[in-house]
C-alpha cells in the first residue's frame, strides 16, 4: 500500500474479520441482497444468498480456512486484493485474488480466483 492509497473500506475489513472468525451471519451481512460471487477457481457464479452461504461454509468454515491480505489497490468502489489462504485443504496454503465491487457500503460483486 502506498502512502497515497485510500484506506481499505470498513466492509472489506468486516468481510475479512467475519471470514477468519467463520461467522456465517457476519459474513453474509457484508453482502448486498443482490450480491454475486464469481468464483473462478470452482467455475461457478453464486447468485443467491443461499449459494453464497453454502460456499462460505463449504470452503471456509469446514476447511478451517484463514485469509491474510498480502496487498490491495483501491479505485473508486473496486478493491483488488491478493490474499494468502491457509487451511485444512491440500497444500495447506495457496495465493488467491479477490476483486470486490462495492455499492452502498456492501459487496455487490466479488470475483475470486486462485493464482
């Protein structure tokens, strides 16, 4: 992060905190009611709240996944982030990417992938 880089939006901090705490309710509260997750690494678009919740439980809660931010850039309402995932999955850690699109202080679109 450079000195001129905008600070990370609170909703992204809340997302990371909820994710690492495996707090399903707090995680879901970071998304708008019409949010979509485009999950490149599993080849799926998650378009309902039930699908988003199931994804979080399957890949984060059940695999004890923790996410550490490596770096990010922010431009307008789009935050691009590199992260390190650690958990109970093959290899135990892997680098991933997120692109958060925000609206009204909630996540409306999240594109996620693995490097």
